[in-house]
């Protein structure tokens, strides 16, 4: 039986410093954190993007630039995101262990531009899971915690829900995955994640 281990990115495998990212955008646009959030994030535009609209990196960047009144090139947008994203070595070690037990993949709520640039934002994951297994939700046309995004990931890999494991730091995302039969682990720390991975593999072996 082939097992699939799915991992969230921000605040699970990586520390994500929102304020560092906003400071980088403030330096370019002149808008403070609250204004940036109002124009793109609080407006719901990022949530739409995480669910797949806009559907191309070019359209995403055009939309966000229009909303925040800037002309930020893709390289700069990705650089600012990357500088706010720092790896958690112990959590990455847990992913390495999971890779010995089955297929490992990333599932992060992000727009299609970041989907295409995850190898830049999270380069430490490339040798562990391969660039082709690093996914943003936008690529599946739905965002966590919508059960649809998990169902589409399972379909993509040809894996049944009972053969899949998912971890995230948000309870609602855990509940969304569990609702379709995926074994879901609420991330607290790397040691707990490692233990949950081992337990899932053991139980799957005797099922």
C-alpha cells in the first residue's frame, strides 16, 4: 500500500514572519501594514487567489499590484516572501523520515504565483520531496479547509483517503482533511509530528 504524507508549510515546516513580509512591501509601496492588509488580504482577494482565481502567475501579480498601487516584479515579490520564510530543521527532519515511508508532498494555502515559485520560497524541500510535489492550493482550485482541495490532491496522487496523512497548525484545516477520511494531525511541535508519522505508518502496515 502506497502512503501519502501531506504537509502544510507556514508555521509547520517553516516559520513565517508576516511582519517581515509586510515591512518589505511597505518599503516599496509606502503603505503601512494595516493599509496593505486592507487592500489585498482583508478584502478577500488573497483568499480568492488561494482558491485559484486568478489562475495564472501573471494575472495574480497584475491583480495584487493593482490593488496595492505598485509595480512589483515577480522576482521582488518572491524575494520578499522568501525572506519572511525560515526553515524549521527538526520539522524538515520529520519530512525526511516520512519520505522513507511513502510519498511526501506540500499543500499550502497560496496563490498560483507562489505555487510556481515554491522551490525558491522553500528550497530546503526540493531535495526531500521534489519540486513537482510542492503544491499551493490554487493549483487545485480550492483552498484549505474546503474538503475539495484534499479530494483533488488524493485524486492527483491516486491515493485513497485511508492511505493519506496530513498535518497543519490550524484546527479548521485538520477538520477539513479528516472529514473525507484522511488521518490528520494538528501540528504542535516537530517531536509530536515525528511520532504521529511513525504511528500512522505502523497502523497502515497492519491495516
